[in-house]
């Protein structure tokens, strides 16, 4: 029986620290207001021109590959999860392959936002178990700071997000006492617009005139128009209370689903690493599952919500701090835009 193990793990966070007080220079907010609602004290922002989603992913990948005892030439597949790619296309996977001078291996980009990394791990796990690949690099990276509305109008979203990257190398093992036990993926698109960035996009519900009346020049403006920019339609949109309401239901469900599928209870967990969406959500989940403080790892206070990067960054920090040891039962879980939610249960 082949299982997937995490053979190496790495993270990268930019050096620029942006505190809640720093944000008061741009919007009507306070440190107390942000901490009360999110638990966030500070976040990291990438350098405006010198750092991209890909470059941060590369830095995290270098660490993960080295810790796995491999070289970039040993990687035979890449899965890159992000909602903030360098380009509209192509995806970050091929840019990372080029930057790390890897062989001409396959590169898959995952667009599942906050759940992206756990989805990517699930896909990689299936490839490993099938025998198709031996060393898969899974990356979650985000550069949110370039696309946020730094005004009072956008504060409900902008105070939450930060930049960073995390990566793991998944590898095959025949040791049945280790590895990924199962993964569980879900989605429900009924409320997709509750947490979304509509533009640029190909949907038509925001056009102010019949497309048939446009001439060629105006048709070209439909992808990104002056109206979209003037009316701030090119920023993320979120109904925070609605997201919270659903997250606190789906998070515990998908964690318990993973535990039940493998004959465990929440008390058996050594560590739960939730997607760092909101400290209040994590605390609610902890209470719901009757977990103690040592069983849940949170670092949103330092980094904010780094969506696809948050789980691997937290996993890496927990491992570096000695909170994960060989044989520990660890659960990764995420909930986000879509809505999508997912979990992965593993024996370290």
C-alpha cells in the first residue's frame, strides 16, 4: 500500500511588517477594531516590484526541497495554488518551473482560493498513490497587497489579508504507519458571490449597455473599463457575517468527516491546523470540537489571512516550533470562496 508523506516543508514571508496602526494612515480603522473582529495584529506585504506570487513560492519551495533531501531536478510534478497569480495567464506553476530550472515536468494551477492548498494536497496524494509521480512539489502563495482597496470603503476586506508562501514535497512511502490517511473535498456554489472578485472577468451582469451596441474599441474595454476602476468594481467583495456563519458550520463538519473516516475522535488529534481566515472562526471551531489550546495552531495574529498560503505557512511554523513530532495525528482544514471547504488527515 502506497501512501504520501510530507518529506519536506518550507515557508517564505516578506520582510515588510504592516501593523494595524499602519493601516490607520489609509483608512478609518483602529487596532482595537481589527483585533476584536479578526484577531489580527499585523501582516506582511511583499515588495511592490521585486516580489511576486511566484518569487515567494520559489523561496518556500527551495526550503521544502532541501529539507526533503532533494534537488529541483528531482521534482516530477508541480501543483501551485493561488488566487493572485503573476499573470492572468499563464499560471504560476510554469513560472516556478522556469525560475527553479526544473525538468520539463507537468505544472498544474489550482484556483480554490482559501481551500487551494488542501485541494492541491489531495490531488498530489492521488498522483502519488497511483504511482504516476514520486516527488510532487505543492505550493500555496499569495500577493494580496497589490489588489486591495486601501480606503475606508474597502477596510472590511483589506485589513484581513497578507502576503506569503508555503510549500511541501509529497513523496511515496510504503510505511503504513505514516502519511496522508485521507482527504475530503466539498463545494457549494449557491452563494458564490458572497466572497468574490468579479473583475476582470467574462461575466456580463455588470455591463451598463447592450454589448451589441459597442464598436470594436469599446468592446475591448469590457475586460477592464474605466467604469470598473472609477466605481471600485475591481476589488474583492465579501459579506463577512455570511461567510462567518457558513464557515463555523462547514469547518467542524469536514474535520469530523476526516476523523470519522479513519476511526478517530477529535480528542485523538495532536494538532489541528486550520486555514487562517479569522481567529474568531478558529476559536469557535476549537470550542465546537472541544479541543484545548495545544491542539490548535494559529498564527493569523502575525500574518493575517494568506489564503492558499496560510495552511502551509502555519504547518511549517508548527513543525519548526516542535509542535509536530513523528507519529502525531495532524489535520489540515480550510474553508473559503466558492464556497469550498476541505480537510486532510495525516500521520506525521
